[in-house]
């Protein structure tokens, strides 16, 4: 990453945005702390530690933001340079779809297509390997868990697994 | 059935829809989680483990104990009420704080509606201990010291709103002193606190017994009606001039809306468990005796306890505003 | 002399064929569940508890203990191979262990953690035999104020885990604390930051957070690299640590062992703090701290020894006071009681056969583990020969199953995927996950103990300085925090940072 282009007060400075997000989170934590009541120093309430942690978060976030403004930081583009950014996005999409399918379809019906997708879409593996692997790996794991460790993976509405 | 046959049966069953009625019939078909809302190693934890172990033999499925401590024993049941399915695979020990805390503050559960009460099991022996090296030889020493130093006497309790907290506040009110409560999560922690002299006293159930027997802790009083046969020299609350008995009886419950058939199965299994001599022996180690109530009586009991607790909380000024 | 007689007596018990068998079954199951991330020793021990009731108390407890320390051995395997820490204590092993694997040195990394574990395990047992009763006081010397200060020290240690910006690491730590506090307040049972979601009442699980931030994020980072298809360079030079590796590791192993043993005695996060502290210590002592984070074997040897010797130390409060320092020890306590024994100050004198038998069997179990684990290293290393496009879906499947098994909850799988995405962006923007995880573990203990100590001291903050143990912890923390700001050290840090950027 030697070819990072440093920019100062520009909107594509990734450091600046990191700091600002941190600041936002910090403010939210302070607000939550206040809402949960601070209590007294003799008997601190539920929000006591949250409140002070929020203040610390803001302090660190401000120092990151200031550093980003004065010293500059790499742009978003430079951080993703030469990267196939589409691939992680694809993996994330597959995982999100899986997350929604897991409960209704059950483990086997959702994990097998997930494996097949991951094996074929990112860096395609030949079909003759992808198909058996995507079926046998989840099935094998399911069997070991169910019969050796007595752990039941979700079976979904079709009661498969 | 051999492993191979089981697989065949499973394959055959694959794809078949199983009706809800059949589920209650077959229950239990997988391990059951029992939430114990106290840290591992205290008197509740160990007695519940012994009971669960015996009940699991009746049910034919293992019962896994899950320690979810905090909030004076309410974090576990509250978590169950909020999220668990009423399928009988998640049940929890219900300490008295589940009824008491809602009277004292805003909480996320309603003890009257959010639980399917199953069976009432047993109660505790509570006691107040101090480190063997402490200046307090008797309870009177504590009162005398507290009168001169208001608020300086600290005691470790298993949580705000527990019987130990409420009981100590009642005692303090009657003795005309001010004590400072330090809320821990349960017996294992309060033992360490008083052993290390981080607090002057410990108010907790019989988890202190091995330490008292070993002479590391001194038992100042017990909260039972009669003196404990194990400690005939230790006075009861009544003898010290505080006309109260605390035993905080407890049972188990599941989330609301459980199938009565499943409740009945659990009830039977746990009833057998507290009749099991091995369990009675384990309970006796902690000065606990079985206190069986069936599902209906347990429900009535919950209403009664809530009412009597309301009165106590009001007199102490701890009621929620 | 008494001790020697007792040890001989204990060996007599442990060497009974039936006890040897139980011991072997225990360590074998322990190794299995240790390797599978998410499936810890707790579920295996709960399930096997009824089985142990059929035999004598010695056999049952020997087997349960075997599962526990066996799982400690296996814990580092997935950390090193695929950057998935199976438990909080092996998070720190990921940092350098996985880098070593990427450089084709998975063998030495696995080897040194097996040997380190063995040495640490053996030492902690000898220590357990010799000084158990006198160390009981250590466990109770820590009250709320001392714990609070220890947690502060633990959080300061995390600044040594980072290569980049201190401000970013501290921000991550704060976020970790906040995430750790989600759920019902441990003192008042009020819901905090749950956004009305019932799943969050129970708080966020450690396993999904760790697996997301490490395992899933690592996969996402790797898939975007077009050129280096095989993430792990295929030339695997050696399977076992070389002479140089041993030379570099002997100090870290020794220091990690002692550190881990003492921190392990403390109820609560002992093993986790021990592993992080050992890493920080080695980095501080190293002549080349810049190598840390890039596959330094010291960064594997120290923490792995520390967390295994902590497992031995953890027996002390259980055996001598009846206070279990963690859930696994509590399960053992349950097993003792159900067998009709009561751990406490009187146990060693009342049941010498049992105590010494168990200790001796743990020594034998450690030896079995070494013999069991060394040949497996070759097998694990072969796994890395798989091309990455085949390996990564398996890693994902592994994490999903691990997370689900840890809680039987689909919601946790969602949490893991969300943290995977968050972890990916964090790493892209130069924020590191290790401080967040450490703070996530320590945060709730920090909060609870801070509140208790303030109640105890009636709001007097001086309590943290007046109590000696607490004051020492805070003083250490201050030195560590201020140290890097001193000019000479600062230079060193910046060089490290530059090195990272290059």
C-alpha cells in the first residue's frame, strides 16, 4: 500500500469518515447512558459506565478526525486499489441470503446451496468437485453433530435434518 | 438400535411433517436447557444440578444447566421469558426475586403472565457470616459497631432485591442501624468477598457451609424458623429479636404458553427427582429440604407471595415510584 | 517429604488401568471439542456428566478434567490455520499464529503451541501440588477494587496488540466495552442498548463476535485479492519447531507459564487476561517488536503457554476454597458434589486419594495429549495445501456451525455475519479487531467491579490507590500507557507503524 494518495480535508478521506462514525457512535452511547440514569458516585446506576465510555469514545474519535484533517489520510479509492472488491460483496450477499433462509429452510437446505454458490461464484471450482463437496461437507457435519454430540441444527419448516 | 438403523429411520422420516400433538407425545427428543440464574458453584447451582441430573434419568434426555447470573437471579428467567420457545426445551429456576423486583422497579417481565409454572421444589437456609478473623463475634457486635459507624458495615448479598437484601434491610430497620449492601451475583462470589474481607459480612444461602465448617468463616445467625441441626449454637432471627423467617422457596417454570402435557411430563420428572434419596442427600449438604407443590398449588403460591412481598417492600420504602 | 509420598500415592491411583482409560477418553474428547471452534468443553462435559456417575468419583473427575485441559490444547489449532479463534483465550494466538501459517510455518506454530502447552501444563501441576493451599489466599485477595484495576491494566495491555494508531485501538476498545454491556444490567436487571429486540436481552455472544471479526472478515479480505490465489504459500518447510524457534521461544514459554499460572488462580477472565498479557510482555521485551504481528513465534509460544498454565491455576480456588473460577470448574464442582464430595478447605485433607489421584492423572493426561497432538500437526498442515477457493467455503461452513452450536440460536449466526462485514470494513480502514474483543470480554467485569467498589468505598475514588494490589495494577497500567509517549520509545512505535504501512 505504498501508493496511497493522501488527501487532507476532502470528502473521500477514509480516516475522516472513520473518525466521524466513531464520534457519532460515541454521542449515541453518551445519550444512552444518560437515558439509563447515571446514579450517584456512591451507587452508580446502569448508565454510569456507558456515559463515561461514550465520552472517551468521543475523545478518541475527535483525535482521529483532527489527525485526518491535519495530516491527511488515504482515500477510499486507494484502499480498494487493485482489489476485486466485487468478490467480498458477493460473499456478503450469499451470506445474507443464507442468514434469512436458515430459519425457514433449515440447515441442510440452506447450507448446501450456500456452499455451491461460494464454490462456483468467487473462484469457480470445477463442477465435479463443487457438487459433491457442497453436499457432503454440510451433510457430514450435520451427522457428526446430531449423532455424536447430540446437537440439533435447525431443521426448518420441512423438518429436514 | 444400532447407529446404522437409527440413520435408516432418520432418512425414512426425512421430509415427513410431524404434527404438534406428536411433538408433545414424544417430548423430550433432545437435551433440555435448565437456566440457573446464579453463578456456577453456589448452593442453588449445585442443588439444581443434582435435581436436574436425577430428573434427566426420568425424562431420558440430558438436562444441561446454563448459568445466567445477574440481577439477583432475574436475568436468567427474564431472558427466557423474552426469547425462548415454549417447547419445553428451555426452563428456568424461578427465585423469589422474579416476583419481588417488579414491585421495586421497571422490569421487562410480568411474573403473572410471562411464565408457565411447572413445579415447586425446595427452599433455602439463609445465614449471615463474617470472616473468622473479624472483630464481630456475635450479631450484637455488628449492631453495636453499626450504631457508632452508620453505613460503614458492608455486606455482600447475591443481588439487589433478593431475600438477603430485603431481609438485611428489614433487620437494619428494626435494629435502628444503617448497613451498606454490595450486590454480587451469587454465592460463589459472596464467599470470596467475605473470605478476602472485602465486605465485613456475607448474607447468603448455605454455599458458605464448607467454609464455616473449616473455620474460615463465622456464622452469626440463620434465618430459619428453628436452629439448624448442623449449627446448634447459632441463633435464629427470632431469637435475636427479629420476628421473621426467610426461606425463599423456589420452583421451576418455562416461558408462557407451554403445552400442558409437556408441563405435566416435566412436573412428574422433577417431582421424582426431589424424592430421589441421592438428591435429598445433596440438598441436605446445603441444609435444604424438598418442598413440593404441584403446578396448580405453585400458581396459587405465586399470587400469595407477590401479595405478601408487596407489604414488605412498602414498609421498607423500596417500592417503585 | 509428605508431598512426595502423596504424589507416589496419587500416581498409584492414576495408573490404575480403568483410570488410565477414563483419562484417555477425556483428553481425546477434549482434543476433538477443542479443535471445533464454538463447541467448547462445557457442552461435552455437561453431556458426559451422567456417564461419569457410574464409576468411582476418581474416574469420573479424571475424565471431566481431561476434557477440560484437552480442549485447551486444541483451542489454538483453528486460530493458527484459518484465523478462527475457538475461544477468547486464543484470540491473541491468531495475530502471529495465522501469519506464521501464511508464511508456510504452520507446523512450527502448532508444534510450539503443543510443546508450550505441555511445559506449561506440567509446571502448573507441579505448582498445584506444592503450593496449592498457600496460594488460596491469592484468589480471595482480589476484591472489587482489585479486579477493577486489573481490568484497567488488561485494557491498557491492548495498546500493545496494535501495530497502527493508538487512538484507533482505544476507540475500538471503548466500542468493545459498550458491546459487552448490551443486555440486562447485571446489578439492576434493566435492559441496556437492546433496541427493543428480545434477542439482545441476553447480550451479544462472544463466539459470534469473535468468529465474525476474525474468521469471516479474514475470508472476505482474502477473496478480494486477485493475484495471490493461494493465500498460504505452498512450500511448507518444516513440521516441528527448529533450533532457532526453540531459542526464541524458551523465554516466552517460561514467562507465559508463570504469568498464566498466577492469573489463572483469579476467578473470572484469568486465562484471557493471561494470554493477552503474555503477548504484550513478549512484545515489550523483544529486541525486535516490529516482528510481532508478522509471524513472530514468540507471539504464539507465550500466550499459548499462558492459557494452558492458567487452566492449571484455575484448580486452586476450586480445590482449596470450593470457589470455581469459571464455568468449566463449576461443572467439575457439580460433579464433585453429585459424587458426594464437597470441595473446600477440608477436601485435600479429607480425601487425599482423590486429590492426589486427580493431580497425578492430569500429569499423565498432559503426556497423552502431547503424544496425541504431535502426529496430528502433519495432518493439519496438509489441510492448508487445499486451494483457497475450496478452503474458504469450508471455513465459512465451519464458523456457521460453530456459532450455532455455541448457543443453539439462529440469531447468533446473523450476529456473526454482521460482525464479519463490520470486521472487513474495520480492517480495510486500519482498525484492528483484537482490542475490541479483549475489551468486550473485560468490559462487563470492569463495569460490575467499578460499581461494586464505589458502593463499598462510599464513592471514594481513593480506594483504588489505597489498596496495594489495586495500586500496583494501576501503576503498571500508567507506565505502559505513558511509556510509548516518551520520545525514544515513540520513535520505535512509529517505525513499527511505518513498517505496517509498507
